[in-house]
C-alpha cells in the first residue's frame, strides 16, 4: 500500500469540496475517479475521509469548512478473501 503526505497552506477557510476540486484540477481526472461517483456531489463508498480524526460526513460533508492546520486522512476500504 502506497502512503504519501501533502501539506497545503490555506490563506482563508475553504470547504472540503473546494479543496478536492482544486486537487483534481492540479492532479487530473484519475483523482476525480477515485474520489467521486458519477458526479462531484457523491463520494465513492469505499473512501473513508476524516478531518482531524472525525469522519467528514459528521462535519458538514463536502461543505465542511477547512482551515489552515486541519489534518485530512484518506483511507480506502479493501475487500477480498
């Protein structure tokens, strides 16, 4: 499993949606495909995304406000046998 870290400085609070769209713009369509379903309003089900250790859905979903210093974790569930 590959692991990487990225630090992004925020000049102002932004929503999780804004951050993800910015990352997709910078990194291309393949990133959108692993984060979202057909549209950008629904995240893929296998993704567990936390903001400061709390699932993003409990913090406003894609409208959750992010500020400088917040920590996001992207974790995908793997299934198999």
